[in-house]
């Protein structure tokens, strides 16, 4: 669907009279990110998946600023309007979780319940944000030099060596996940990182206290960094609850799909 400055690649699967979930994937992901989880949720929910700007087959036809969080969030609201989706649940992973939290806090009337997997409200101080922008710029340069697929594959291998991903490389489906990641364009990913990276997004810590939508925060037991972040989030937001998922690092829906789905089904089914 073409909206102003975007040509979104999306899939809307409507299950009659079932509530809709919009899924927002993480950095280097795509429209297929939650495929295994959706198979287990599809009987009880409708769903909307899409490629975020810089990922998959979505095209940005505006300037680089259209990869940023604020403008992307408004574009997603416009997409919901075009699809006549007045309210829905939202599930966001990592970068998609940061974007999902921004949507929740700035467009609360559009969402019913929120699940944020391995997400954060951004970096609290200017010094932290500047340092993150500097580090992301280094990573972006590596992406820009990934001209052939073997370069990009080497980048992905290094990316998943990060401690937050725990033991993900030993997962039996790891190679399949990498093949899916390789469908992205490294030069487009570079723009996403530069304009929607953690260092350049608006910090949301203070706005967390204003939130009145029920939020389920998920963190993997091997992801100590995001357990710490999400504990702080849960303390600030009285409508948020934290669940720590066993046998998973940062990418919970991939590493422990059953636990991910079970927690979502329970959370979305209980009365607020």
C-alpha cells in the first residue's frame, strides 16, 4: 500500500470477529519475523504484519528522515486508518518494541493491550544517546560496505555474537533465521539504524508514568541487560507487568516460541 512517502509491504489476515494484533519486528527482521508464533495465535486472532522502513520490501520514497521513529509511527497510524482498523493489540520486538512503546504513549486511543518483547524506552541521558549514535554509526558503516551477500552474512554472524542473544547460534533453526535476515538490503538497514537507532529516538522514560494501557513486558532469562531495563520500566509504569521467560535471550519469540505464545494468550484474554 502506498501512503505519502512510503510503499508499505504488509499482510492483513482477518479472522472473523477476532481481535487484531499488529506485529512490529526488530532490527534486521522483516514481515516474517513472528511466523511461528502467529501460526499458534491465528485461531484466536486476526493479525497485521509489515516490513518496517529499511527492511524487507517496504520502500521509503521520501528523504532519510522518513526512516525515523516519529514519522514512521504516524505512517503506521495512517496505515491503520487506511485499513479501517480503529483499535488493535500491538506486539513489538526490540526495535519494533521501542516503536510500539512510542505508538502506545502517543496514540493510546488506537491500542487495546501491548506486548513489548526485549524493548526499552530509549536512553535516558544526552551523553548516553551521543555515545550510542557514535557506536551505531560504526555499525552502519559496516553495513554500507556489505556489497555482496558473504559480507552481509559475516555481519550477521558478528551481530549474533552479542551477549544479549545468549545461545541463539546453537538453536536448530538459526540457519533458517539467517537466510530470512539475508533477504534485507544492508544499505537500507544502514538508514534504519542511523535514523531509528536507540541513540536518536526520543527518550520515553518520563512519559511511561502517564501510560494507562496494560503492557506485558517480556525479557529472556539470559538477557541480563534487558531484564534490568524492564524492571525499571515496570516500576515506573503501574499498568506494566514483567515476565522473565526461561530458555531465551533477547529473541524470545524465536528461542522459546511456546512460552512466548502462552504468555501472550493469557495476557490478551484476561480482563483489564
